[in-house]
């Protein structure tokens, strides 16, 4: 929404050859990591457990060896266009890929040996095993991954065990967990800042992500206690202290205005929720709107003063078009929320309905523009922007909801209003809101009658049903490219909010557009060639833009002008019909061409969001997705390596590396190898223990009742409920006996099982501690450990993982065969039918 200044643009050394090489390698590693997740989730039945575990460990060792390769110093780069090109980040990316592969290995281990361990244990173990690598070779991705895993593990743990002693200190409320998680992220933020020099986080991604996460957990805690008296205000006060500390630290001690803006946005959200929790009348609602407007205006005013004091003069006019992204984000969040509350107030007090909302919206828009353009003061100007945004919501929504005019007439009115409002608004954020609202309204109004707006995850959509989505997607993407190109001219800065609005609408449409099967191109050519042509057009758009940009870019070798678009075109073949990836690649190219870090972040987030949806598309198997991801990622990685080899011949690398200090490199490699040995030792020790149970454990058959969902990391599975678990839950519910009370206190215990005449084991009793004194167990009895989780009794595991597409094979499962070790640890070996015959490969 703004033309970014020098501080947020790409550094001068980030020339096209260097950018293309690093981007190809990073994208290749990302897609290869996603391919590994899909392959693990597919649970390929044609490979044995030994082959899977051995192959995963060999792959992990190979990636670690690649990561131990010394990175080339900047002096080894080739001079192109008068600038040096640094060495490729292949060792760093290999280590990042190894970190992802570690999680895949742990997920594979849990998939094969189905002990039913708590999810928080998996994520915590994953994070702990990555710490040696993080200490040996700190990096942004490793740091973020460890922080993410720590958050997930802590959240899952608190969901099971509660806040414990901290709950007594903070209060036994649902907010205690959120406060603890916010404190965890503040601690991680302090550690990150202390190690900022070693992590190499030049763009300060980590601190900003951790601060937003801390604010998000505080907001979640506040929403959890809205019904409690003054609890929301107490949490708002805690958020205010956090914002004040961030303001002092990042405006005085360690200047980073983005951190100040993000902390202020979190404090505003907490204040808004606390204010809403206290509103009991229309007058209070209006007072809340005025208070939020004042807080937002003061926040924007203070951010602008800090920014102008820190800004280096560059000759650019000091207008809202040149404001940095964090000020625009702060204003967008505060303005949109306050305007939505104002719309609610207008509807309540004036009794407006959909038919008259557009008229009230016109009045609000006119008043807001007059007040904002008069500039009587910062607070009054912010009030005008809020009023204008409320007018946009009511006018566009009211015109869209009218019944009398036809859709074409309503669309014309909305477009006319949008053009006038965009021209008169003058503020970049208000223009973005106006353009986005108008584009969404026109997109829905212009949808063909009888064609449903594309669903999110619906499978089996017809090819003809995809035509409206892809047709609009392509034209809007072309319009976005043109808007970005036009907006780079100083006299055309006003087009930038439209460019951002178009990009957001395109990415939203790409995420929700119906997607065909991975290998559905041949059927598309035969059944709906117009759809296939649109797939081709979407895939070719980033290729054409890259070719056009490289043709005009200075200092690019002629061979690269042809090779880079050709490599991207070949990679795009694998994404035919997957517009989310094509659009993300388009934003990446435009981000580098126009020097926009904000657009680069938008592209990365859009790609990650689409890959998460791609996993859940049911029209293709996980193995097919894994194949396409692996082939595309492998090709991009090879292209990046080849480009680095061409730019830096081996001879130059060796000469540059000769005489370089080797001790830090060797010390880092020793740390990486030590971390690898630790991972392999932990995994293989677990394998040995579980193989011993499967080989020597007692066989127990329990009755069960299954259902069938899908897990993200481990693929298709059947949720299990064992019959003894239901009996135990009923016995523990009242806690009438001392043994039941002891089991509830320990959150688990041991069940005593005995075999009946049909060979099925039934519950005969329970113990809180298997080593407690008492009479010995009768002959033929077995002790099996169980746990209490979320008021449910978990016996061994609550899921049976099977190869993708094999649900019908296990639909007739009625019993589970468990092997029980000498200490009561159980492993689910296989499922049995009603006649106790094994299902699956053992049948």
C-alpha cells in the first residue's frame, strides 16, 4: 500500500543472478520438504518398516554431510556488472532441510510403532534434538522452527495438564495458559535478541514473529475470559505493559519501529476487546468508537514522529504513499476494526437495513473525505478516515444487497462509487480498503448464474465449474502486474493501493479456486480445453514476467536471460492447474523487480498457505503430490546449483577458500555431526526398545470401535476407542474408591486384563502404581498401562495409521492386537476382524 523507501527495499548487492540462484535453491528445498511430508503421510505400503526408517536416516545423514560443506566466502564470488556475487546458500539450506527431515523421521517412527505418545512429546523432542544444530550453526529458519515447535509443544501440554503451579499464581482460569505462552515467547524474544548477531537475521523476521505471537496468545487469553468481571481489563493492562516495554526498548535502546508498531497493534486489539466487553448501551458503543479512534490516531501520530525523526532525507515527498509498511499495517488494522464498530452503531441507532445502508454509506463517505482532507489535526483526520472506511463498508455492502436493480446495474453503481471514492480519498489505506471491497463485490456479482463460488476444500469439482474461477483469476493477475508496473512511477504512486488490493484478491481466489487432479491435464485437454488453456496461461504468467524483467535488467548475462525463464517454465509444468503456486512465483518476481520486501513476504506466506491446502486436496493421492513436489523441487534446486556453478567455477572457489580460517568451520561441523549422532541414537534406541516389545511381549486382544479422519503429519488413520477404556472412564468418573482417586491424581495407571473364552481380554481391575505392594496378580493376568487425557482414557494409542486409500480394508476392524512389554508398555501391532483374523498385509 506504499512505495517503500530505502530501508525496506532490497540491498544494492542483491543483483538478479544472486537472487535467482538463492530463490531457486530456497524454493527447491521448500518443495522437497513438502514432498517428504506427503510421502511420510502416504504411508507407502510397498516399503517395509526397516526400509522406511533406514532410508530416512540415510537421507538425513546425506543432508547433514551437505550442510557440513564450508560455505563460500563473499570474496569467492564472480564480478558481474561491477558487483560481486556471494556464494550459494546450499549448506544452510541443506541444514534447514535436514531439520525438516528430522521431524519426518520422528513422525515416521510414530507411524510405524503406534504407541500413542502425546503429541506434545513429539514436538518437544523435535525441538530439543535441533538445539545442537542451532548452537553449532545458528540460522533464521532453524531458530523460527525451534520457536514454533516450542509453542506447539507448550500449547499441547497445557491443554492436557493445565497450568499447574502457575495456575495457582496467575489464577485458575483459561487465561493462565495464554499468559504462560505469551511469557514463553517473550523469553524466546529475549534469547533471539541476545543472539541476533549470530543468527544473521538482517530482516529481523524472528523478533517480529515472536512479538506478534506473544500478543496473539495474550489476545486468545483475553477472549477466553470475557465473561469474567474485569479479567479482560487486567489482561489489557498486561498487554499495555508489554507495549510500553517494547516502545522503550525499540525506540530508545535498540531502534526498530516495526516492533513498536506491532506491539502497539497488539495493545490496541487488547484494549478494543476489553472495551467491547464493557459496552452495555448504544451510548457506550459510540463512546467506544470515539475512544478507539483517539487511541488509533495517537498511535499513528507517534509512529509518524518516530519515523520522520529516524528517516534519512531522500528527496521523496513526505506523504502517506511513502509511509513504511508497519505504519500502513497499524492504520489498516485499527481503522478497519473501528469502522466495523461504527457500522454496527449506525445500524443499531438509525435502524438501517440493507436497502438504505448504501445511502447512509454515501453520507458517511462524504463526511469522512471532507474531514480527512481538511486536516484540522491528527485525531480529526483519523476520525475522518474511520468514517470514510465505514462509508465504504455500508455503501458497497448496501448496493450489493439491493434486490431491485439487476446485477449489472448494481455492479455499475458499485464501480462508479469505488472510482469516485478512490479518487477523492487521498489516503493509501482507505484507498486499499475501498479497492478491495469493490473488487470482491464485483467478483461475486459477476459470477455466472448457476455456477457456485468455488469451495475451499471440495473435491470432485467438474472442469467446467473451474472455468469462471480461472478466467477471473488470470485477468485479475494481469491487472495486478500492470498496476504494480504503473505504480513504480513517482507520479503514479496512487495506483499502489489498487495493486495491493488486486494482489490480495488474486491470492484469495487462487487459494479457493477448484483444483484438478495432479495428472489431470490430459483429461482437461479432452473434456474442457478452454480450462487447460487457462491453466497454461496461469502457469506461463510468471515465466513471461520474469523474461520481460530480465530483458530490461542491467548487468544480467545474456545466457541467464534465456536460461532462467526456461528453467521456470519447465518447473511450472508440474504446477499446471495449481494457481496458488504460480501466483506466489509471480509475486516473487515482482518483489525483486520493484524492490519490495512487503511483496516478498506476501509471496512467501501465500505459497505456504497454498501448500497447506494442497496437502488436503482429495482429488490426488499423497504419493502423486509427493512425486510432483519432489520433481519440481529437485529441478529448481538443481537449477540453483547449476547457476551457482556457472557464476563461480570450482577453481575460483578453491582459490578463494584457500587460506580461510578453518577452525570455526570445523567446530561448526563437529557440532552438526554431534547433533546428527544424537538424533540417530535417540531414534534407534526407540526402535530397539519397540522391536523388543513386538518380539517378546505378551499378546492381548481388545475390542474397539473405530472412526476415520486424516492426520496432517502422518497421513490417513483410523481413530480408535477401546472397550476397556469406556469401562475405566465410568469407573474413574466418580472417584469413589481410593484406587480411582489415585489414578485421577496421577493422570494414568495400569489396567488388569484377563482373557475370556473367545480370546478377547477384558478389564478385571486397575492399579495406580504397578510397583505398589499387594497381592500378586493371578495367573493369566496382564498389566497394561493407560493414561488420562482430556477426560478420556487412552489405551496404547488412539489411532491406527494405514496406507492412503486403504480405509475400506480396515472398515471391518473389530479388535486390536496389542503386544505388552514387561513394564506394561503396549504397542498396537495390527487390527482384527470379528473372527479375530488379521486385516491388512498380514491377512
